[in-house]
């Protein structure tokens, strides 16, 4: 079994120049000096964990991931606190979810505790890449793919597990300003029984067409409806979604076609702790339209690792353009953003176990 002591560290001989202006960082386009790699072989299990200089990964043209999409990934962040320490936010939840995705894609599961320690070690090696400017972090992308060269349609026998790191600014250029969301009613992303509950590249590939069309109309993201009745709200392309209607905060239930977001789970826990009425249930687009018409739709916001909290100012469904809260951030959205980022950056004490110190 792999242990932390097994990890070989090869430091780069050609360190990169780190971004000078951290306030100008965009999302996911600059990468740190090192990456973590671990291999899997049938009969041998996961083996040869190592931290090596960031660089290309050799891949045969017949690699099964290129032909049949056997791939999963995660998204998490390392945060630099005011005292200089570096934190991870609920990494156990990320690697538990990775194993759910692994199971759906027939990929061998990973050891959660080892993955947390490997992530901490990579961040420690590249600690100088963790930015300290407001609203910045070191985005971490663990991913697993089948690199076995074989054109037969089957679950592979060889895999690579990789973690790369990217110093990043806000996911949306709007930052915490409300975004415009387009409700998709033509294309389908996934259905119950498919791979919607897994974090796999195919889900995102099937969303690109709708995303391009939404952007062409001036919208930041697509809000997906269910693939069967085309009326029940599921999730936004890069985040889960919440609606504050009257005195109830509603988010679509996890029915098998929606990704179980870690930020979503954290928001539900925080709201319940504070005494809010929180419902995880089916919610139709017609219910949202009716609430908006009656003045009961107080706030809409998305949740996700990349954006944390993303308030929605405009929601368009067919020809109905719904303006929400005068296109201003709502009180609840602001509270949740301040609370979550306060916990992540070590300014506020959160529930036990939510923050894991790296160094």
C-alpha cells in the first residue's frame, strides 16, 4: 500500500517565474512548478507515487481515455491565511466524491487519507505559489485517466492519478457581482442513471454547445433542466444552484443526475445551523417564474469550489427575462460568501474538521 514515506520528490531544476501581480490572476491558466503522479496496474494496485516537475505526460495515440472518455477529476483549493499558514477546505469530501466518480467510471478507488497527505505534500513543495492577494488561491486539480493503449471497449487496467496546481483569481470576471444565467431547454446534459452525479469530462463536453450559445447572447452560464420532463431545475454548468423563495431556501435534490457539490453541502449545513428553512427537493422552472411574478423570489445564487458563492442577477427562460434583487447581491448570498471565505482563509472558526492545515 502506498504511504507518505513512499513519495519520491524530484524538485525542478528550472523553476518558473511566478506571477508578479496576483490581483491580475485569471482562473486556471498558470501552473506551479510541480505535480503529483501515481500509477495503477491491474494486479499491482496504486504504486510509484511521486512529485515531479510539471510537464507533459507521455501518452500513446491508442490511450483509452482519448477514445472512450474513462476519466474523472476533482477541484479544490489551498488558501493562504493572514498569518501565512496554508489551508485546505474539506479535502476529505473531495476524495470521497472522487471515489464515487471512480465507481461510476469503473476506475479503481483511491485511499482518501493518502490522497489528502499527498495533496498536502504537493502544496508544501509549491507553497510559494499559493497567492496571498484577496480572492486568490492555489486551485488544485486531481484527476485520473486510463492511459492503457487498447482500442477494445472495456474498463482499462492501467491508470494515472495526477494532481496539478494553478494560482488563480476569481472564476467569474464579474467576481461577486451578480451574473446572468440562461435556462437551457433544448439540449440535455445528463439524466438519472447516467453520469451526472460523477465529475467526469463527458458531462462538461456535452454542455459546451449550450454554453457557447448562452455566451453569444451575453450570458455567463447555462442552467440545466432535467432531461426527461424538461421542467425541473438541476444545476448550472460549473456550480449547484439555490433559490430563496419567501422564507424557504431551496436547492435541487441529489437525484442521480446532479453533482453533489462540497460547497453546496457546506452551505446547507451552515444555513441549517443558523435556523434557516432549507429544502433539498424538486423545483420546477415554472415555480421559479411564479415566485418571481409574485415578488417572492428574493435571491438566486450558485455554489461551487471555483466561484464559492455566485449571485444571479438575471435568469432568462425562453422570452422571460427575470431580474433578481435589482441585480444586486442579496443579503444571504453576501453572508454565505463572507462566512465560507472567512473559514477557508482562516479568519473565522468553522465546524470541526472543515479546515486542514498544510503548513
